[in-house]
C-alpha cells in the first residue's frame, strides 16, 4: 500500500524549476500561492496559481499538480524548425544525388543510334515513334504499317488520322508499308503489334530482320493457344533463339505519352547491358525508365492485368460500388502474384511499377480499353457488339482464355480471373459471377 501511495517522480519539464541541490527522486514538494474562488454552480475548490499574496499552501505533487504556463513561442517552435530543416536537407541531398547521376549518365547510345523502326500503326506504336523521334532530330524513325491510307496520312499530314488526328508527329517520323525498307540498317526495333497477330506478322518479315537487331516489345498478353509470351514468340517466329529481346512495360497511356506528361516505365532484359542501352535510348525529361532482369514477371503481370481490368470494369458497369471494386482488384492482384511467382517471377516485380503500378492504372482509369470492355459487359452489352464497335484491340479478352489453362498447368486457384474468362466465353453472367465469388469459403489471407 505504501508503494502505491508513493508520489511519482516529477515530469522532465520540472527539472528546470528545481533548485540545483534538490533530489528529483525524492517526493517533490513545492510551495505555491493559490487563490480560492467560490463558484455557485461548482462548489469544487479550484487551486489556481496567483501572483498576489493569499493563502499559502504546501502541497505534495501527488495531491495537486500545479499548472505551469505554456512554453514560450520560441521554445515551442524549436521542434518545428528542426523538422523543417531536416526535410529541407533531405530534399537538397536528393537533388544533389540526382544531378550527380545525371551528369554521369552516358549518352553514347543515343548519339550512335541512327535509325529506329516501329512495327505497327496503333496508338502506342505512334506514341513510341513520336517519343523516340523527339530524342534526336537526326534520328530516322520508320513506322511499318499495313494500312496504305494511314501511311499516306502520316507522311503527308504528319499525324495519325485514326488515333491522334490533333497531334502533329515530328518531321523525322516516316511511315511505310515496305518491310525491307523499314528494317534496312535499323539499330532498334519497337514491336507494337497485338500479341495474337504477332507470330504471323513476324514470320512474314523474318527475312529482313538482322540477327542482332534488338526487339523492344510493348505488346502485352499471352498467345491464346500456346500460352507463349512475347519473349518466346519473337525469337521463335524469327527462327533465331538469340534475337536480342527487351520487354517495355509500366503504367502508361499513349495519349499521356503524346502529351509529354510525366510517365515511368520499366525495361526488362536478361542482358543487363542491353537494358541499360535501351534505358539511355528512351529516357527523357518526362519519361523515366527503370531497368529489370525479371522478364517473366514483367510480361506475366503486363498480360494478366488486362484481364483484371475487365473484372474491375464489370463491377463499375454493374454499379456495385467502390468497396466491391477494391476487394476484387485486391484479390486479383493476389492471384496474379500466385501465378507469376509459380512461373518464376520475382515478388518485388509484382509489387513494383510494371506490376501494381500498371494494375492500378488499367483498373481505375477510364482511358483503359480493357476496363471499358468490362464496363460495357457489366451494363448488359454483348461481347461481339462491344468488340465490333472498338477501333483498338483489348488484349485482355484474348488473354482471359489463357488464364484457365495457366491456372491448371501451375495448379493455382484464380477465381476472379477465371470468372472473367467464363463471362467472356458466355458461360456465366456477370451477376451470377459476383454471387459465386461472394459465396466462396472465408479463408485466411495469404
């Protein structure tokens, strides 16, 4: 009982008020003068420090703790000043580090690059052609397209009339339908042909492709029947297993790249020197390029996020709310991680820019083609009507068919992505899919 009644030691801020010869470990007693106030509504005796001589009371701290005036403004602002100073120093250090790295960045890749060929005439092919052309005025950028009218529009009007009629292309962007002329003496090749048509297209131009020509693939998806990724399709179609390959992925809409809005992407290659070279070629003041060696992780997440975007769109089309969409996308992210890591991907890739970064953009933004397909499915439209009204390819529709085969092959349960595949195959309605997903057993999150 005595221990319980022992008064606590004084708080640290009282040390300044203690006499120099006092012992702070002993019960602290301090003499203060208090003024007694009578309040009709509150008979409680209030002890308030007062400067005028009144009743003198000696009180231990355990009975009444005196109130001290707030610290002076100068004393109170010291932590704030210290915090601001620490933030400013940290930012200045980051800026100095960034400037130092930029000053050491090599530019010899861009200097010695004379020609880049872009395969395809779609929105992202056009955006990449325009971006690369702006990197150097003397750089020749050839777009290999199939449509003669589009080719004429690019060469005569300097714009892609189909996708970007209001954006002027640089003068050094030239379109052609001649594969031999486009690929002649090219230093790099940007592959932007949809995945499902890539093998046939590449087989048709294989004789004009140099064996050491690096292919930078921006196509995302899996070949429906073979489950092949672009890193497998390109060398096999060109009959050259050593064809240099780089996967370019990340959260990036073609329109925003055309408008020079800040964008970040990832180049992935098993050849580190090649990845660094492509980084030098593409990086600019508005396009930040990171490098990775995890080609599998970048390609698998880039393909499956399109299927997940369809699922997110279905939720919006059915007006199921934000809670539902957040839960569904979160579950879908887990499913992509389970499968990708089984296929050899690194978990850090799934949570990085080309993984979660790309997933967020595709699932939550209206510019996403795959999300648009999902919205229209969720609102009751037929898939054939949706696809026939679009002038761009939604890769997630074809990739969804590969999900079930991949899940079976690697023995991974993927309820959300499998539900999308069944909806696309017209074996399940969006309403019934939601009911079945909500009826799944409650399990521990992993």
